[in-house]
C-alpha cells in the first residue's frame, strides 16, 4: 500500500469510521447474505476480523446469531467505537498476528490487508469455517469511496480456489460472498 493511500485510509477511518452510514448497497448485500447464509453458519463462536467501528457488526450479529462474538481491528479509534457499541473488541493487526476460533467473518476487510492470500491461508489454518464478503473491482476502477485494493471477480475466484479449497463463492451487487468449511 502506498504512503498516500495509507494516510488517506487512516484519516478517513479516524473521522468517519468504516462507513459514513450503512447505505442502501450495504443493506442490500446484508439482505442477500441473510437470504443465502447456510444454516450451519449460524449459532457459532464468531470472530469479526476487521470489524471497524462495529456498524456492520450489528447486522452481522443479527444474521449469524453467534453463541459468542469477538471483534478485531487494527485501528484503536475504531476498536474504541466498537467497544462502545457493546462488542468485545481488541486491537490486532491481521498482517502481523491472527486469532483462531470456530467461525471467521470478514466483511470488506480482506482487500485492506497487505497479503490477502496469506490471510486466507491463516483462515484455513485457524478456523473451521469462514464467511468473507469482499467488494469486487470489475471496471479497473474501485468505487468512489472504496479504499484498499479490491480485486476482480476472476482474481478473487482464483485466490479462493488456491487458498480456501472447496469454498463456495457467490457474486451479487459487485461483491463476492465466500462460504468456507474445513473438510
């Protein structure tokens, strides 16, 4: 990640959190997840990896109905905001350290990491199940407010095939929805 982009991301997240608001396109994607979540992904011990300020975690908690929920983010300011929403959140740089558990959930955070493939390898090693939602960059030009480095649908499919073998990938509304279970 370039210095300019890193500074822009830090400033954006400092002032606005991970979303200004949970807009219509995100609510549409959350509804899509709600309608397509495999039942065995519910009622698990869930880790929200890259939870940001917890705005989306509120919805993910409703959808997954976890037995337990832990949240992780690199940004201390966002961790504080997430904790204020009642979540058990801690600071963790997923580029350097990685938790383990039953179900990993990543909503739009994979493309912010330096090594996306390495992250998928960590998920495969450290979790029994995973759900990942990632924005896709089909035009060669990420969305106006999309920070990080979204990849194309084909790049995502190739990466998932290699690093999360057997995962189911569904695309909708310019996003990939990835469901992984260890075999």
